[in-house]
């Protein structure tokens, strides 16, 4: 199975001489002209009236000498949104190692002498958030290559690697069935979601065409959508009966007769059963008969491993940060827990490993509150200073330097890819900023690294919250500040040596 390899980023680094705490808004020590100009330029951006009701916390630190170049309310606590993924991904690389492999396996508790008949087939998940139907297909191909022709018993999903809490602490109930809050399970498949594709019917007044990707009997469709003669009437809606804890997809409204096919992505209820059902359907397509039922259960302790699928941590961390994938973050947090604190992995145990790691970097673990791995919860609280300290430590400390290349490579690149792919294009910041975005209602954050005009590096954290409406004006302000950082020239001492 081909495994995705991330690009490596290499840079010479030196130890930070020390981060000196500064007073709110203006640092106490003197600045050279370049530093003063940077401060004044950032202050001018933050003077916009959009910041009158909002709160802003910022910290910018030089990686060459630890100098604080800008600071504003950096110790205030903010909801970090997906900036919290910086803590999860950094800890994963430290606690699991950059060669760690996420696993999914097929086991049998009884095989006939010729290997053609299996009593029960077990699909056991070990937390891989990126498993896809194509991977199940590969696993079934391996099973068939071993000569297996019949599953005399059941197809069973084993989810014992995690606890049974499928929802994050403080997550909003009405975010379901949005794909970005997929249910958490060690046996994840296709992002624990389904693509619903809706196209106009042949004639006006006909029902719309609906198809699912992947096609499966695990979900059903109630199609009430109609093809409209009005080219402006596009009221098609697609949802799942989430309050009923049902996997019935509801399609309603009107789609213009000349409209292009629309795509909707919804979370799937009980995704571990979804995975087992997809496996059974794949078995049957490949000519392997299944005589028993499909359900969840504990694997027989004597079961023999037949097929192992592995997925390197670099792929997981890149998807976690570049795409800001919430499922990747939550599964990774529980994998950390299972590997370092014992099975079943829990979010609480994973957070204890995060705290242990940050404490080893000299970060006060009482200065922030972490309740999930993705930052979806509004319960999470952290400061720009704490975030900047983590970024600084990842860049400079001996204990993290070996893993920094992958951590840095996992961050979105301004104007190039990930959640920054459409931001800062055509500006001086394009390709010079690698940073994690963060957005939930009333919150926008951006934290990462800026490569400066003279080849140096700055760590920065910008957190903005308590605003109403679109986050775009706040993202635009962040982009302007990031452009200033990428244009900064502190002097010869800032260049990498």
C-alpha cells in the first residue's frame, strides 16, 4: 500500500535566549527603528472600527534571539478554534514519533484447514481517521489473495481501542449533521461522512436524481426534491434525520432544470457500523460470501490477524493541520491516550499527555484549558502568549527539533494550500507564511511562522473574538499583519545561521 510522504523542511536554528514577559500592548524595552515601524503599522491595522467591540490578542517573537517584536493582550484567554490543533499535532509527533503508523486490521477467529472458510471476520480500528473505501477494497483483495471464499459466521467491528464517547466536550448539538463534526470512533471510514449528489430530473416537475457516494445500503434516501422551471429557484436542501438518530437522508426543495449537479456532505450516525457494512458490501462485490450478520463486538482473544493496513502519521498530521480536519484531531488525541496511557483511549487521557508535553517545554499548563483535540468546543481557552511559546519551543528546543520538519510541513502555506490556499495570494506573504487557521462562531485565529525578507523566522499568534457576523474582516486584518511580518527586516541577526 503506498503511503503518503510529507515534504521535509530543514533549517538551522539556535536556542532562544529567553522570552521576557512584557506589559500589555507596549513592550517595556526599547526597539530599533524597524521594530518601531512594525509596531506602528500593526497598531494602524488594529485601529479599524471593527475592533471596537472585539477582543484581540497578539504576540510576535523573533526566532533568532527571542526578542518580542509585538505584543497586545497576549496573556488574555481566547477561544482558539482550530489553533488548538497545534497542541494536538505537536504532542502527537512527540508522543507517537514521526514514524508511527495508524493501523486497521482484519482478523479471523477460526480458519478451515485450506484457508477458504472463516468463522467470524473482525474489522478492528486503531484510530486511523483517513481510512477510505478504497482501503477496504485493498484489504478485501488481500483477503481474497489468501484464498478466503466464505465467511461462515459474522462480520464484526471491534471498537475497543477507544472509549464510547463519540462527541466532543462542549460541542454544539445543532452542528449535527455537518461533516466537520463527524462522530469519533477508532473505526472511522470516509471521514465518517457521505457525499450526497443531487441533479435535476429529465423533465420539469420530475423528482430530482439523488445518489450517494459511497453507494451503500447503510443509508436510505427520502427524496422530496423537484425539478423547477424557474432558473432562479434553487431551494434544494439536504439533511439527515439527526434528531431521530437516523441515517435517512432527506432531500427537499426545488432545483432548476438547467442547474449543475449539487454536492452535499453529511455526517453518518454510528460510523463504526457504517465501516463494517461497507466492508461486507465490498466482500460480496469481490465474490466472498457472508453467511452471518453484521454488528459490533469484542474480538476473540485468539483471533489471528490476516490483513494489516497502515497509514503513516505524516499523512494524518498533514490532513489534520492543512485541511483543519476535526476528526483527524480527535482520533489522534485518543490514539495518543491509548498508546501512552492505555486502552481504551480517552480524550481526557490524551489531554493529560498534551499537558505533560507542554510542561516539559516550560509552559504553565494552568494557563490554558483544553477539552478536545480540534478546537471545536467553546470551552477551550488559551492565550496568544502560550501559543507563541509552543511555536517557539517547536522551532528551538533540542527535544522537538527532530520533529519540527514534519510539524512545519503540516501547516498551511499562504496562497498555496490548505486553509490558507486562497488567502494572501499575490502579496508579499504568499509562500512566506505557514500558519494554522481557526474559525468558529465569533472567533478567528491565525498562528504559525513567518519567513522574513532577510531570511529570518518569526513565530506569531493572532487571536480575535467577540464579534458578530462574518469573520472575513478579521481574517483580512490578520493577512495584512502577516504581510508586514513577511516584509520585516530586523537586521543581520534575524537571518538563519
